[in-house]
C-alpha cells in the first residue's frame, strides 16, 4: 500500500494525519448518514466499563493493541488476523483491546474493529484521530467501548464537545496527553481516564520518563494510563508504584510472529 504524503513545509506527521483525516471524514459522511449509523445493529449495545475491566484484579491492566504499521516504523506485522491476535490478547489477561482504524497511516480499517468485537467480550478502544462528532457515532456503530481524544489536536472546547457526546452514547473516554501544558488545559469532568503518551507525536521518539513526570499531576479521580515505550514488566511494576492503572502496549507484541503468545509470555513476569 502506498502511503500518501502531504508536502506542506513545517508539517509534522501528526499535522499530515489530521489533514487527511478531515478528508476521510467528509468522504465517510457522504457515504453513510448519521441515521444509518444509529440504525446499525451494534449501536444500541451496552458498552463495557473501562474502569471495571482495568481494575479487575484477575486481569493485567494491559490495553493490548492490534497495529499493522506505523508512520515511524513502517510495516510491523501484516501477516496476522485481528481475530487471532485479539482473542490471544484477551486469553492472556488483557484488560482492554486497542484497535487502529486509521487506514492511510496505520493500515487499520472499520472491519478490524467489527471483527474484533465479534469474537471478544472485553472493552475495545477505537484507536484513531478523533476530531469530529461523526467519528464517535461510527465508534458506537462499530462496537467500540472506548474512544481516544488526543489533546495535541483538540482545543478545550472540542474536548468538551466530544467528551460530552461520547458519554451520552455510553462510550468511555480516554484523553491522551504528551506534556504538562496539554494536561492542564484538557482536564474535563466527563473523562474516564488520562493517558500519557510516551511517544512524541511530532517526531515519534519515545521515553517512558514522560509518564513518571506527569503521574502526580493527574487528578486522582481519573484512571492513569501509560502508553508506548513499555517493553518489559519491570517498567510496569515501576509505573504501578507511580499510580498508573493501565498500560497500552502494541508494538512490543505485534512485532512478534504470534502477538497473543508474546503477550502470554510477557505477563508471566508480572
């Protein structure tokens, strides 16, 4: 698959993704109406509680991700099925699943989340770049339980609008921040969890220190999630001590031939 490029001077990868996302949303709206989404078989299903599964002592706290490629690494694993991988993750004790639905940059699709929903009974996060209320309706229609709001691409007003609609639909809301400025301007009462992305979305470098730096600044009423750069169980134990409840891991598992088995082996260290 050829990945589109948007040669605008000074644009980061994130900027390019958002430009394409606006085009993608317009195309989707022209094809499928809001009423059609609301009439979808999964739209009326009761969603799973993110908090309940995340804090379940019989589970690992890991949000295990299905991701075929990334803009920084290229193809990670395009040889496995979403059903095989996600059921493997669930069997290994995942508290939730993260499924990429961005096509151009991550090779994800709507079908991936529908297929994951059909074979799993734990919460599913629609992992995408959410900038429009229409995408929340899509997420509900596709069987997602959690949506991601990325502070780097949203204003406080947009976070308020999207979080309010998401909660009215019964969706759990995970806010993603990368630094103190994003955290302080984006906290909202309708959030369920705040995730610290250890990956700099401008240049895609990673450092788990970002989570440790922000841990004490996340209000206690929100679940704390650390995302990316988690490659061993020692880091998870340290993050737990710092107050984190959840750990989003994708690439570490997906780069293995059998991601589900890789997670099962990984959690033995917990």
